[in-house]
C-alpha cells in the first residue's frame, strides 16, 4: 500500500518466513533462502532488527544502516532504505510523513509500556517530520488475546482503559490495535490505516500464541530511490 510518499508491504505466509530464527542470530548467519525471500518483497537493503520489546530507535543514515541492531524501531529520511520489523502476533506499525521521513515499529504489550511508538514518532520529528501518518498491520486482536492482571492494569494506566478488551470466550483481553492507536494519538498521529487482520484468526499469517509458529511475517517500509 501507499502511505504518503512511502511504500508499505505487510507480508504473510504467502511471502514465506522472513525471520532470522531468533533474536540473537548474527547477520552473516542469515539463511540464503530468507535473504532471497526478503529481496522478493523489497530488493533494497533492509534495516532489520534483533527485537527485544524495548523502546530503542535506529536511525538509518544510509540504506541498510543498523541492520541487526538490538532495537524495536527504525527511521530514516533516505530514499532507497528499507526498514523492517518481524512479527508473529505483535503489532507492526508503518509510519511516513510528507517530508519523506519514514519509520517502522514493533510493539506488543511490553513495547506499548516502554513507549516505543511514541519514541519512534519523536525520532521522526527530530528528522523534520511534521504530519506523520501510520498503518497498522496484522497482529493479534482482543478476541484471541486473553490478558489480564497487573500487566493489563499497567498498560491501561499508561494508555487508558481503551486497551481493555474481551476475548471470544468472555475473558479479559488486551486490545492491541486500540493500544497502538492510543500510543499514536499520544504522539499526535491520528491518521491510521488498519488492515484489520488478526494473526491468530488468519490462516494466511503466522501466530505464536495460536499455533506456536516460529516463522515471522514482516512489515517493510521504503521510499523508492529517485
Ligand atoms: Zn483472532
């Protein structure tokens, strides 16, 4: 899809496993098949991350910059740089501004608590972004995401009771898409496109919680080199 000046691709099973077998695999150990599948989605150099559910944001100064960094978000103002995060149930968020600054963030409940979405938008503004818009990709939805107790209270304390959902079985749940929207609104981003796909319900996506899938889909954001 288009998002302002950016191209955004949310992948699923059809594009194959785009992950790297865990957070701590070194970059030169990446499987050639993974590299080929990534190139088929976007042939530009990827800034991919060893995601740790934190709030660190990588600034890619040239295409491919920061690949393999332990972080959960990346931004750039460079055309020709592909920014990616890998997910199974956590939320992939694509960001872009008309100024040409783009970003990507990975957020589950820990990322929401850490404020990674707000940190990513703030870092984009530091690069000159003004009107930031967002796209939210496939992630686990409330009907499939039983979640409660003090962890849910903590997320609600940070982002409001809008994050409190209910599962299909009537149990307390985290409404992750609502949490992402609340975090984006907190950062002044109100224009949000949601593909509205639940990774647990969808036969076309990987889900850790539903099926213990170890493969990963991706969101990739880039501006084409001119
Ligand atoms: Zn579902």
